[in-house]
C-alpha cells in the first residue's frame, strides 16, 4: 500500500515545488497580491495563487494516476469549489454568495449518497452532513490567517485521514481516496515550503476552500449503511478529533465575534493564532503550538478509529477535550482589540449572553460535574479491569453515580472551592480542593452504605476516584496560571527583565510581573550566592552573580532590572545603579512592608495599622 501511494505523493511534492514559485511570479506580475489591511495580519503585499498551484498539482497528478475517473464526484465538486475561491480572490465575492455556492456543492454530494451516517433518521443525517461539509469548508478558510498555519494543519489532518484509511483501503474507491489524499499532501507540502514565516505566497480562498471541502468530502461515506449503535461514539469521535483544531478555532472566533456584536463573516485578528501572538509568542511558535494541538487531536482520532470504544483512549480524548475548552477560555480572555475597535452589541439578546458568559462560576460547576463523572468512570474501569467484571458491576456504577455527583458538588460548595480565582490558584487552594474531595467521598460513601445498603460495594473505587478527582480539579484550576506562565516563558518579544535576588522575594516579583499582564520577557535571576548559580527558581534560571549582570548589560541583553532583595547591601545597590546608568537600563525595586498611618480616632473607630505596598 505504501508503494501505491508513495509514487503519487513524491510526484505531487516535486511538481508543487516547481509550480508554486511559478504561480508566485505570475501573481506578482499581474498584481494578484494580498495587500495589508487593518483586519488582516500581514504587513506587506504577498502574492496569491498558492491555491492555484495546489489545485494544478492535485488535478494533474490525479489525472495521471487515474484518480479523477475513480472519484469523479469529489474531483468535479472540488474543482468547482476551487473556482469559487479563485473568483473570490480575484473580485471578492460577498459572504452570502460563497455560502450559497458551498451549500449547492455540498448538496451535490448528498444527492449521490455522501453522508455521515451518524443517526438512523435519514433527514437528520442529511442535515448533519450538510452542516459538516459547509462548516469544515469555512473552518479551513478561517484558519488561513497566519503564515504556515492552514497548510500545516491541512498536512496533519490529511495524514491522519490517510493513516486511518490505509488498512481498509482494499476496495477500488478506498484506494482511489488514499491516492487522492497522498497527492493532496504532496501538493500541500510543496506549497508549505514557500508559505512558512515569512511567507512569500498565500493560498488564498481558492486553496483554503478546496482543502476544507476535500477533507469534508473524504470523511463522509456513500450508501445508506447505519453504524452499529454500540460503535456510534467512535464513528462520531474519530473524525471530530482529527478535525478538532479547525472546529475549535471556528467556534472560538464565531462566539467571540457574536458576543462582541461583530459579524462572524467579518475578517479580524481575533483567531487563536493572533491571541497567542498577543500574549507574547512569536508567529512561528504560535503556529507550532497549534500544529501540536492538531497533531494530538489527529492521533486521538486515529486511536479511537482503530481501537473502537477502548476506555483508556476515550478517557484521554475526554481529558483533551476538557483541556481544549479551558484553553479556549484562556484565549477568549486575551485582549486583541482596543476598546474603540469593539462595537457595542446591536441587540438585547447579546448583552444577556455576555452577562451569562461572565458568570464564570456556572462554567466552573459544569466543568466539575464533567470531571466528577469522568473520574468516577475511570476509577471503575481501573478497579474492574476485566470487561466482564466491569459489566457485572456497571449497574452499581449507574445507581451510585447520582449520589457521587450530588455529594461532591455540595461538598465543593460547602468548603469554598467556588470562592477562589483561577489566576491566583496556589497551595492553599489545593488544600481546599482536597478537603472538598474528602468530604464528598465520605458523604457519598455514607449514603451508599447507609441508604442503598450496597455492602458489597468496592471501597477501592472511592480511593481511586478521590485521587483522580483531586488531580483533575487541581490541574483545571491551575490551568490558567500554568498556561500564563508557560506562555510568558515562550515570549520572543517584550521588555527583557532580570530580577536581582533569587529568594522568596524574587518569587513575589515573578508573581507581580505575571499578574500585571504587561509586555515583559523575564530573562532570569541574578544572585550573589554562588550556590544558586545554574539552578532554576519558579522555572527561570539563575544566571550568576554581579559579573553575569555586567556581561548581560554590556551585550545589551537586558532592558530593565528589578531588585527583589530588601537586604541588598548599600555598596552593591550603588554599583548596580551606576551600571544601569552607564548602559541606560531601567532599575526598579519592589518593597513590601507595614506602615503605621496616623489617623483621627474616635471611641467607636480606633486607629489601626494598614498594609500598604511601597
């Protein structure tokens, strides 16, 4: 099978490497370029026609290997979708016009029995298939917003679909689809060479619409066969995970624009890639982070497709979906527009939704319910590894699940789990979560043993469940802080800061800088204690002592210094001031202390000392 798809892929890759620069030259000559605009990311004119190169490579190689005759409908519909995108690149079609064309071509696939076959109802399945095809087509169009992003994600998605298709590609139609995907991957690979940052050519709508429509067409199947009900979860989850990132980004952008009163079809710099750059990542790193997420989704999709409803894979996939929801919540809080660029919503329903979305406690409760169910199910699976034992105890799981959920949520509320802020989550909050888990498990156990009289119930399940839930809730609460600190360390731009003093006070400075949200890149610590050289404090290296600071300033590697040690000797402080003055580097000192304030007192209101940050 590899030899069957190897030759088409190699030929398409070689041909694409030649055609792409040719199309770039023609685009520049005839002035088909993407000019910079306020709602676009690039800041210089870039040639279009990348989609032309991809399409020319795809259809010429497909014709040469006989794929066009084997897949006439996908080929013709894909070519027509390419033409729609090409016209849009040339004369800029209205969004409604493109949508009508997409619906028409998707309907052509449905007419020839290309359907998802997810549900028994043919009518509902047709509607789901229509939304799936049109949605994915637009999803790839939306993620074409940064150099290399759409092409890289398309490579990952196409490879995942190809790996999933290969073992069963025994029939003529399946073999043709495998070759078609291999040719498309070769065409995308050749284009990506010229599309990496800084890109010299864009694929345009002609390329992104072709890719999205093609992948959607490959994921739907022909015929009226309805999947076995016990296997429906894997059939739905596999393609959804493979194509998770396009779905993720489209959902994030659509909801954020809708809730801020902007049209979903309106262009903008509010995609997940733009938000990653806004918090300090370089364009290359932002794209690579999103490639990684797409790759994880692809691997999980393949795992579910090959292994079916294998519970460890399903649990990992569920955890990944929850992590993606948390990641979306984190990105949604990143500011990408100035206040004057965000228009007020034009209807009364949107403010209600915004008010609801701001009720983060509701989201926390829903998240915790999901985690409780997930951890309890995992505990059962780990306790009863044998499938027969699990099915034998499954009725007990079903009857006890409502008790577990109710007891756990009430315990979380009682101990104060929902009073903390995620961005300031710390060890004390972990102890609160642990208390909530303990009381939840204890109360549930009392109810199950005392009320339901499940004396044969396994106590080990509770122990496993408690450990899993403590880890899951702690990680979910710490996720915002962990992601924020990770992104801060990945910054490639911003004001470069060195902290003088790597003790506990240095940790306070780190937290102060991270909570301020400024455009700052922490280089590391300077400390005069030679025993600390080379160690890491809160993830940042101790670069050395005063001599290391001198080298950094001489090399212009630092823009500011923050002194965290309140006990720093006067001579050393004077030397640092002189050094900063010589190299024109800002110097800041952070002090914390108690200051007694003199106020007018009355018998009813005695004077008290107040805490003030100096």
